[in-house]
């Protein structure tokens, strides 16, 4: 065992009574353990090129004022604070623990290249690039706090590597706080990512992300960004400001039992990337979109099962789920929508949808199908209550809309409305207490009613005969009130 003290001498024997003065001198011996006594060691560059354990005699009271570079395997450093960053290259079985590491003159506080490293109980101060840079390596990170000042690009970046992160807390960072890219595999459990100037959690460039109990707070752009990558996220929360809570671009994300809070550009955004569509699976959880959009779908598929959407708007054209464009699709197996500003689900320009949901007090209505002519849109078991404006289910310029079962009640206009040349088939649905119409067709539209019921409206069923609209009701339909069907 070798001892080192600022009061020692490099010509000494390196014992506790006669310690060396520098870590570099102790490393030139063959002793397997080096103990740093309390004090500051001004050594600009220390290279560890052999297996050794380096530890402080008193936790946090030994300070290496310089850069520590490890190029050997089976090295452990415990309780030694480093002011000039730590680099680990071409090594395995390296452990760095119980320390504070600042970047000094380096770009990164800790840089790991082609190595296998464990980082435990660390406080990191980020350099201009990162707090922790991992390249072509395997790392295990546990109990780490990392802080980035203005000008630091990323907090933790994992490139072409495998990383396991447990109990991480980050602050700041201009671009991302925890990022996996270039075919990396990142697994995260229990992390708080606060105050990012860009994104909180990111998976990019064919990486795989598995995350649970991750909480992104006040990210400026996206709480979670998945671009041309795959991710599974469970029991997490994403809070963003000017961007999106969660953004997909040519990616596949499964989001389970998680909460996404309102963001100016939409709680969730699903887009393609270089022709590659995205897939978003929402399983349970809550989407709090307030006065903003909930899910914007412009490039891919969204599948919703058991999610609760919470809006706060008053009769605007902002929808809880909006899908636009050919090839895009929404599948709502079951969901609850509370007070969406516009429609709960809106489908435009040949996007497609199947919807089963309960919608409470929407601003404009439950489902809008607008300009969809490529295939059928199915609305099944839909329950809509209390539209503050508009109607429960609306079809415009859409010739193949089929409604099966469900109930619309208390809407200001109609329960079910077809307009602008639409064709709607309604089977087994109920329209109760809608102010103007139970079932209505305008603008040359047709509506076929099979086994439906309508009551409590000014018109149980109404067709604008003068513009060529018509409503056809079968013998099993019960229409209580006035009707104009134009058969």
C-alpha cells in the first residue's frame, strides 16, 4: 500500500508515516492500493496505466487538481474529487465512485471510450460538450447528479454503446440531457431531468431506449424525443414548454402508464422521417393537453388503449387527437376525453381511424371525419355527452363512415351529422336530448339508420331535401319527434 499527502515527498518511502507527495509518483510503484490523505494535489495530468485501487482516506477530502486519465483495466477510484475531468480509454473493470468531477479544461467531465466502466455516487459538472460522454463502451451509472451551466450542449450522451442508468438527476443542458444515439442501447430507471434548454430524454439514430420512472421537468423543446429509433417508456412524466411533450420522427414508441403535460406545439407529435413513418402506442396514462393539441399525427400510426385525455379549452378548432394525410391512422380501442377544446378525434385528408371512446363536454364534438374517401372510418361504441358547440359525430366530404352502437346526448346541434356529400351508416346508436337534431344530413349527404333511437331533440331525424340530402330509417329504428327524411 502506498500513501500520498501534500505534505509528503516523492523521495519518501510512501508509507503512512512517510508518504509520497504526488499520485503520479505512487503509480510508478507496483503497490496495488494507493491512499490519498486529505489535501489538494496539483497534478495537471495523471495517467493510470496499471491495475490499481486509488482511494481517499477521508471521503471527499482528497482533491486531484488536474485530469485523471485511465488506460488500464481493473482500476478503481473512490472518494477522490477531480477538478480537470476523468478519461477512460481501452479499459475494462473500471469503477469510479463517491466523488465530485468537474471538467476543468476538457470538453467533458467524464469521457469513456471503448471501455467497460461503473460510475457510482458521483456529482458531475458539465463541460462545453457533456458531463458524461460514452462512446463504443459499456457503462453502468448509479446515483449520479449532473449539472450543466449555460453553454453545455448535453448532460449525458451515449453513442454506439450500452448503458444502464439508475437514479440520475440532471440540471440544464442546451440540447439534450440524456441521449442515446448511433445504435446505442440505453436502459434508464428512476431519473429526474430538469430545466433542459432543448430535450430531456432522447433516442436517436437506430438506438433502443427502455425507461421507467423518468420525470422530465420544464424542458424547453421536447420532454422526450425519439427519432429513427425504438423506445419503451413506463410510469414516467414529460413536461415541456415551447415544443412538444413527446415527439416522434420515423420512430416507434410505446408509452405506458405515463403522463404528458400541456405544451405549446402539442402534447405529442407523430411525424415521419425520410419516408419512414412513426408508430405511437399509448397504453393507459394521461395526456394533459389543456388548450393545446393532444396528439398530432402527420406521419404514422397512433394506437390508444385506456388513455385519459384532459383538455381545458372552450370551443376552438384544437383537437385532442388530429390525424391528417393519406397513410396516417388512428386506432382508439378505448379512451376517455374530458373537455377537449375542439373534437376528441379529428381525421382529415384521407387519414383513417377506428374510434371507441367516451367524450365528456367537448368544445366542438366527439369525432370529426373530414375529406376522407379512401376507406371506411369506423366509430364504435362512442359515447359523447354535452358538446358545448357542434355535434357528437360529424362527417364532411367523407362517403364511407360507419357508426356502430354508442350514444350522443346533450349536444348543442346534432347527435350525428353528415354534410358536404358524405355517406354515413349508423347502426344501433342512440341520440338523446341533443338540442336541434338527433340525426341530420345536409349538403347532398345521405344517412342510413339501422336500429337507432332518437328522442328529446327538436328534430329526431332531419334531411335538407332541397340540396339532395336524405335520411333512410329502417323499421327497427325508433324516432321520437319530428322527422324530415326525404326518402
